[in-house]
C-alpha cells in the first residue's frame, strides 16, 4: 500500500507541474494532493503543520492564478474580454502544435478579445493584451514556483524515508 501511495503521490506532483502551465488545471493544489498522499505513508513522519502550511500555499497560489491576469489587464486598461481571450488563447496555443504556442496564444487571445470589445482602438487593445500577457506569465511563474516548493519538500521527506 505504501508503494502505491508513493507512486500516486509522484504522479500527482508531475501532474502538478503540468498544471502550473495549463489554465483550469491548477498545479499547486494537485501537487499538494501528491504531498498529502505521501503524508499517509506509514513510515514517513511528516508533521501535520507542514501539510497545513502547504495547503495554505496551494490555496493562495490558486487565488493568485485567477486574480493576477485580471489585475494585469486592469492596470493596462483592459477588459474582461482580454482576460477571457488570454485563457482561450492559452488553451488553443497548447493544443495547436506551434513552437511556444503556450506563450503566443495568451497574447493573441487577449488582443483578439480586446478587439472584440472595441474594434476601433488597436493601440488600446495591444496595450491591454500586453498587460494581460504579463499578468498571465507572472501567474504561471508563481504556480511553477509553488509546485517546485511542494515538490522539494515532498522529495525531502521521501529521501529520508528511502535512505
């Protein structure tokens, strides 16, 4: 049973890394579930406070993932159409096999979303798309950092269990 929990936790950590880059599949909470799986392994002594602190970190990261792109859009005078376009562009950018599609997609999606809102003002749409893109990239970096933190702590406890 312990081996199954360790394999499951390792898989959830890996999915957490994937989820750090894909909108809607938030990486830190998934990675935290992987850490929680490791918590239930009998001979690994993980203090409960570590699990709770990592849960709070995962929750904060989830909240930031959804608010930072909107904040970037707001700072650069964008609309909700730009934010929605960036998420749609991210999904399309991942699915369409083009180089750096996950980076190009959010920017193009935000730009097209802003043009949908106001077709006459291309400069404002470009500025708002840039703000959305910056917020989106910042949210990805935060998610990646949080998943990496959870993975490092996961590896620390697993290492002392194995050796």
